[in-house]
C-alpha cells in the first residue's frame, strides 16, 4: 500500500469517527432532555415514512451540512419548529402557521402530519390538496396510501401533479380586525344604559395578554352584539406587556363597560380563567379568546344550546377552531370568503338554528361552560395546564 493510499484511508476513518462522535453527542443530549421513548418513536416514524430527504435537507441548510449531526434528528428536535422543510414539498412553516394548535403543542409538524394531520384532512403545503390528489388519482385512494408519501415516492417520477395549476397563491387574506375609535366606547356606554336590566346569569370571560387591535375589536363586538341575555364581561389583564392596552382596559372599566381583574404577575390562560370563573360562583361562563370577534345574538344562541339537558359545554363554528373550523375543518382559514363574516353568521343563524352535534371536546376560543358542570368536576387543572394559552379568531 502506498503512503498516499494509507493517508486517504486514515482521513476517511478520521471523518467517520468525527461523524459518529457528532451523532452520538446529539443523541445523548436529546435522550437526556426529553422522553426517550417518544424521541425514538418519532425518529423511526419519520425515517420509515420516506418524507425526510437527508440529501436534500443537507443541501438546503449548509449550517446542518457543516456540522457532525444527524440531519433527521436535527429536523425532529429543532428544524421543524424553525420552519425548515424536510423535503421539497412539505412546508413546515406553512403547516405551523395554518394549524395553530400544532404550533402551540410544540409537536414537530411532520410528526403531527403523519400521526394526525393526514387522517384529519390537513394539507401538507400550500397548493397541495390531499383531497384533490386522491380525487384526481383514484388508484392512490384505492391503495390506501397517504397522498404526499405517494407523490414523493412515485407520483413525482410518474409526472403526476399535486395541485391545480394557477390555484396556489391566488387567495386573498381576510381583513384583520381593527380597534374602534374613542367615540365608539362612549356611544356604547350610553346605549347600554338604556338596555333592559335583568338578573345576570352568565359571565363572558376574556383573558388578555397583548394585542391592541385584536383585543379591542373583540370587546367592541361583544359590547355591541344584539342579544337579549343579561351578562357581565369579565376581562382578566394577565400582566400585559403593553401599557397602552392596560390603560385602555381601565378606561373601559371606568365607563362601566367591563369588569377588570388585573394579575400582578403573568398567570397564563388557565389560572386567569380560574380566577375569573371563581368571581361569581353561581353563574355559567363563556370563555372567549381576546382575538375573537362575535356577531349578532351570538350569546343567546350559545346559551340556547347550553341550557339543554346533559350539556356541559358548547362551542360555535369559527375560521380557526380545529374540529369546529369552517369552511375547512382542522385548520386555520385565513382566506377572504365570498361574503363578510357578519353575513356568514346570519346564514349560520338561519340554516343551523336549533341544530347541534355532539363533539368529543370543546374548543376554548369561545366555549360556554355550565356552572353545574364546574361544580361537579371542578376548575381547570393548574398543575397540568397552568401555562397553557391559545388564541383564535372566530365567527
């Protein structure tokens, strides 16, 4: 063997040892910081799915290629949440932005897609409609294969298309809610003085952390709604980092529009809700996220279902409410629809009046909870879910 050959072999062994050392180090760190079984299980799921393209991933992300790390493990532990793509099609950033429940859970986006999202009809990327792919290629549906896996393994080489040409990127986003001007609050305070007074039986609880426009648009929609149910709006300022918003909430309190609870320190969604639900122990409650906009006699309709026998919680439809999302369930629907939200709400109120279906869980963006249920099972578990917080924009 020549000296040159020996040097080449030695260099190769040195590189392989460094790679092995790097892989072992990141695996040891991963197993030390989390659920070992879960990490291994998720790793094997991604590996066997064929949806992680190691060569493509290294080529797209030089910072990963230049380190002695396992690309798949990198994507599983951090790359997915950073919005990196595991292959040329699956869009981690888009999937997380469209499915806020997934982003809030901290689950790797591709792991979620494989375990839940595909079966729930969630799309893996903009322009890739899993339903359209199966409808266009019945042989894939007949084989029972997940559409994205089929496309990457076979469909791409066979020349199949995964989206309708010209469809992707053509939708327009819906208008964002805006805070009303100062005069609007004064007018509301005057108009609400003339409303018939009755015994209050329900608190509308709105935990607030930040978001000037979202929060004030939410409160204005509740205060200007047309329902007849006497209610009290209980706002919980969860140590907001926005002094301007805190000052405005105090102004609304002084106008008599809301009851304001202020947390000295940030308690999170669950503890803030518990504090407010304990304020009036005899009343039913409605939990309302501070970026939710309601319409018409929304509260009357919600309570009409909530007062039915053996009903503990009631959740309406929304543009972003997982299983209660409309028009596409299990995802966010930020697109501008053919008609405005107020008009859509009137249609829902007409065609669905008195109608309901049983669902496996309520969705906290807007949820009626009967006091009888709270008395029976108790408040939210602050130890298990003490820092939980969710935000949805809804009808």
